[in-house]
C-alpha cells in the first residue's frame, strides 16, 4: 500500500508541475508572439507604395533643371527588359522608345497598344510622362504595362531627360518662380494697411450709432 501511495503521489506531483508549466508558457507566448506589430510588413525601396502617395520634395520642374542624362540611362536599365530605345530598334514586350517625347500616345506604328493608353488624349510631354512613370496604372487604367512605377522623383527626372536625348529634344519646362521673402518695408506697409482698414471699420460703426 505504501508503494502505491508513493506512486500516486509522484503522478499527482507530475501532473501539477505540467499544468503549471503549461500556464506559464501560454502566458509567455501570448505576450511575446501574439502582439500586433506597430508596423506591418516592410518597405521595398523604389516600388510604388500601395496608397500611391506622392513623394515629398522639389517639384519635377525643379528637378528637371539639373537632371542627369547618364543617371537616367542607368534608370532605363529597369525598362530595358521590355523596351529598346535605339533608332530603328524593334518592338519588344513594349514599344521602341526612340523619339518618344513630344509624340502622341500610341504613336509607334504596328505596336498593339492597350485601348486604355490609346484613349488618353495629348502627347508625351514632361507632365504626362512624369505621371505615367509615377504610376502607369493610375495614368491609364487598364494598361498592359505591369511596371509599378518609379517612386523617386529624381529617378523620373533623370529618366525623362535621357528619353528626351534619344531623338526628341523637347525644351525643358520653365522652373517654378521663386517667391521673394517679404522685406521689412513690405511688412510695415501691410501692417499700416491693416490698421487703416480697422480704423475705417470703427468709423463706420460709430457713424451707424449716431
């Protein structure tokens, strides 16, 4: 009987220990592994974000003034799997891009453009090309082009001047006008005008009471 009691005691003690370990481990894993992370996923540089937010920084017109053709040729490496750009080059998955800037959408004879792109009015100017390179899907909903877009405005500016140098030669857009900071005289004049306006309002109010 004594041996049976001893065995029963050990079995009971083992069960209590296992239960305690199970409770502690469940609390540990819940605390460490089941918390929702503050940031979901990770960002891949150079790929368009899912919300399509515009990148902050200088305008594309400003960046085009100092854009680098050689840097643009490197960016074009992302396009070379689908496009040729040499004069007389063959169409691939995408059309040959020689002399593209300034031309209408869908201008390459014999290439089967999507109806979505052919329906976009206008030509490939700086503004339209920037919008297209930012997000082809937003620019022409239903386009066959699967490239997500270039997220960096500097890359788009460099690529556009490179494209422009391949048979097009469109003049660059004018840089945005730089607003001059107000001088002390401007601030004084503005304050004086505001004071005069306030005095006029008070005079009108006084006249209405008479």
